[in-house]
C-alpha cells in the first residue's frame, strides 16, 4: 500500500515537472524496505495473497513495466522514512537524523 501511495505521488510529480519543463529523467525512484512488495510491483502472478489487494493498487506495476517508476530495495537501517513511521532505538534514530543532514539536539 505504501509503494502504491508513493507511486501515486511520483506520477503526479512527474507529470507536473514535465508540464513545467523541468524534469525529464525517468525512471522516478521509489525505495522500499519490503522485498515482497517490490516483487509484487514486477510480477503478481503466483502470489496467493494478491487477490485480497484492491485492484487500484495494481497500477504501480504498469509504471514499473513502462519504465516511469523504479522500485528498489533499501535496508531498514538506511530507510529515513522510518524516522516518521516507527519508534526507533536512539542510536538508529540519531543515525537517520544525520543521514537527513540534521543534527540531534545536544543532551543536557
């Protein structure tokens, strides 16, 4: 579901940037830490649970097939989005904050 939402935003952004003649570099890259979700963006056949996924979420595969969108794996340890979606141990939190180019608030 998250890859679908990211793909939806990517598609809108690609169309807008092309309209204002700023962006033509495709594919638009989406990073995901779920290898099963990445596999489903490439090929859904043979996956028994896919039938429970709303059909509107399958269009992301079309974006991958046409080359407009590329979904790649990112390890959870490097996934900056986890800052906003998970409770993290402090060392991991500080690492991701630094990866964003921010500095954690000094203690004390």
